């Protein structure tokens, strides 16, 4: 929720690798620019930002959630975004980026829990960025391990995301009834 956010900048770089190296279409939803109202279950939102974000969520097969560490938790903005959706996430693959001074593992765990509750898959690792150690004064990455993990995340999202989503779609179209994909038709 700020300009030049470290988590958003890191996400942009990962999406750039996904688009350029893996020739895979990627969209960035910036919740600072496209702000959502507070979710209410009984409200039908006639709000342009809700429509835009919903359209992007339905379009995507794979997600990267990027979030700062706020009190060891995901930001309210991220939780509010997640509250808008569930079926739209099912069968899709998620990766995680957290900007934190303390690795942000609890933040990642919370996002993972919400994602699992929506019957979606998570990569078994995430990326933590600490600007004090990882970035130079010009904002460029000075930690080669971080750079390498960003490349790994981009690659794994494309490869595992495709495999998992293809199988989920196949299962949805299959006559076999007892699969979680069938349940989510
Ligand atoms: C409300 C608030 C709570 C925060 N709580 C923590 C925290 O518990 N642990 C931590 O390491 N950093 C904490 N921070 C610092 C941010 O996580 C850190 O500055 C992060 O890099 C910001 O990410 P951004 O650049 O994407 O906004 C907090 C910042 C704010 C504004």
C-alpha cells in the first residue's frame, strides 16, 4: 500500500521473467492502485475495481501473492482481496513473495492457509525480501541468491502451474466423479 513498494517491485521482476523467459502472459494487479472496498458477503458489488480484479482473477491459472509483513501477518489489503474469491482460486497454483525484516514466514503461512482453504495449491517455498540486505541504494538487487530464487519461482510457477491446472481441467471434464475438481464444477 505504497508507491515503490518492495514487494510489488519484486513481483514485477518475477512477472517480467515469466513473460520474457517463458513467453507466458502475466498481469499485475496492484491493490494500491486498484483499491477494493471492504468485502461484505451480502453485498453485490457494482464497483469498477471489483469488476476489473474479478476479471483478472478468473483469467489467471497461476497466482503470485506479494505482500509486506504487517505485525507478522499478511496486510489487511491482501486478506480483503482473498475474501472476495474462493472457487476462482480452486485448482490453481500459488507462489508467495513477502517483504519483511524478519523473513516473513508467518505471513507466508497465513496466505498459504487461506489459499488451501480455497482448494488451491501452493509451491512449497516462497521468497522473502529484506531491502536492508537485498537491495542497493538504487533499488537494484544486490543479493544473487534472491535473484536466483526469483528465477526459480518464475520457472516453477510456469511448469507446476501448467501441470496442475491441466490436470484440474481434465478432471473437471472427466466422467470420474470422486475428484476435488469435480466437486468444484
Ligand atoms: C503496519 C506495519 C506493520 C509492520 N510490521 C512489521 C513486522 O511485524 N515485522 C517486520 O519485519 N516488518 C514490519 N513492518 C515493516 C514492513 O514489513 C517492511 O517495511 C516491508 O518491507 C514493507 O513492504 P512494502 O515495501 O511492500 O510496503 C511493518 C510495517 C507496517 C507499515
